[in-house]
């Protein structure tokens, strides 16, 4: 079965699985609530790219979420990781037209750009969760040239991450919706209410090891009956109906697990998990256009569908001028999921705050692919039955 037939099959599966739910009486106080997904923001914070252009886009996205909170009935926001580009705080790049010369960078400025933007969100007390991506680890960008600290793999350590966005950071301390974190601070959980239903959200580190899954299982066990959403950095490919198993590229010799292993050991065994959100992967840009969207649906051991989605817009650089490179990668694109408790549908749409445009509508294929990946709907899964 080719990729597009498989995509069509996943949508047909969702429609079939959800048909019986449509006959369920709608709640007395039916409403539409929204969950927003912020994809890889690394290019907005990257100090080697045009600034403050990227930082301004990051700030604009956060202000839009806060300003439209009431209109969208926004219940939760989740970040899929790669918040910054150079997580270790130091790196170097060759100086153009100067062979053998390098420019050294201290990337605290990148973390500060991200921190200022996310502060707009955290000051609103809107519930949100964050996960680290590979670029957010302490040793991601260490250089190997003379005078550099040398290669350091596998990826380890989240000291800077925890300083800015860990459980003791000002973004989460004292927030009633922030439930807690694992010992290393890289995994956390949040609760929120949408449509009168309480949800549990797990923010899991990239390729989480078994210890992280054990922690997550304890959180689920402590919240029986709640529908569960998971955000992690790497999960799905945008160009094939396959999970992304890039373990050896980032954690060689470590005990981190691939998405397939996580599915078998954890997700499929928990009946109330209904969605997995991720970023990380995108196709090579052509004229500033890249595809970073896809959907895969599998049944868990209880026979319920688990919606698995990737949304990564970092390869898209077409800005207001309409040309490639006129925006830092990401171009203000955000993913929204509108949960309609009356029709029992989840409506997905993709919007750019920078361009004031929705992808996939009116025949537009902003990401160079069929609009069904940008604007579509799925039935409420059985995990949301009330």
C-alpha cells in the first residue's frame, strides 16, 4: 500500500471507529475547546539567523495564543521540543571567506529569547507543557575543532533546560495545573479541563528510557479514568507511515528507547492514551517549502485508536514577502485542535501568525502536500466517551 492510500485508510479507520460515538447524546452544555501545538521553535531563537526577526515571530505566536484564548476557548498549549538551536551554551562556526577562522558563540541569548517569549504565555496562567528536543540538551552542539570541548555523545544532561524550563522554573512553580516532574526534570505532567472533561498530559523527554516510562506509568495510575495525551520530540516521519526510530543518531550506547519500543512497552498497554504529538522531522525544503505534517493511527490493546501526529514547520521560510528565506524557519505556523463536544469531532487546522493564513484551505497547499494533513477532522476516540 502506498503512502497516500495508507493515509486514506487511517482516516477511514477513524471514521469507522468513531461512528458509534456520534449516536451518543451530546453534553447538556456542549462547547468547542482548543488545544494548540507549538512546533520546533529553534530557528526563532537561533542567534546565527536574522534577529530580532525570529524572536519577534516567537513573541508574536505567544501573544496570539494569549490574545485569542477566550475566542478559541484555549484549554492547553504543548511544545514539541527543540526550543533553542544550540542547547549547550557554546559553539563555533566558520567565518565566511576566512579559511581556518571561527566565530565563537555563547548561546545564553538563545535561551533568553525563548524565555522572554514563553514568559508571555506563562504570565497568562494558561496551562502548557514543554519537552526537550535534541537541540535542547547540554552537549548537543559542542565542537570538535582545536580548542573546543570535543564530541560528547550520547546526548546527556538538561542542566540549562532545567534552569529555564524545568519544574523549579518560574513558569511552573505554584501553578495548580502543573503536576510534577521526574527526577531529572526532563519529564513532567499537567492536567487541564476541556468541555467539562479533565485531561492528563504527559510531556516526555526525547526517546525516553525505561525509567521515564516507569515514572509516566505511575502518573497514569494515579489519575485513573482520565484521557491521556502525550507530547514527545521524536515519534513520526512526515514522509512515510512509519515511526521515527533515530535512536542511534542521538543516544548511541544509552538506554533510551525508540518510538516502536515505547509503543510496545507503554502506550499500547494503556487504554486511556488517545494521542501522541511530536515534531523533530521535516522534509528537505524546496524554495522555502517543507512538509512536516503526518498522521498515523494504531489500535491499542483495548482496541481503541491512538492518533499519532507530527507537526514540524521549521523548514518553512516563506515570509510575508512571499519568497524563500524571508522568514526564520517556522514562519509563524501553529497547529490547532478544536474539540467539538456536540458533534464529537476534533477539527485540526494550521495557522501562521506571521502570514495570517490557514494552510490547506481554498486549494492552498502551503507545505507542498495534500491539504488533508493541514486541515482535517477526526472522530472523538472511545477514550473521550463520557
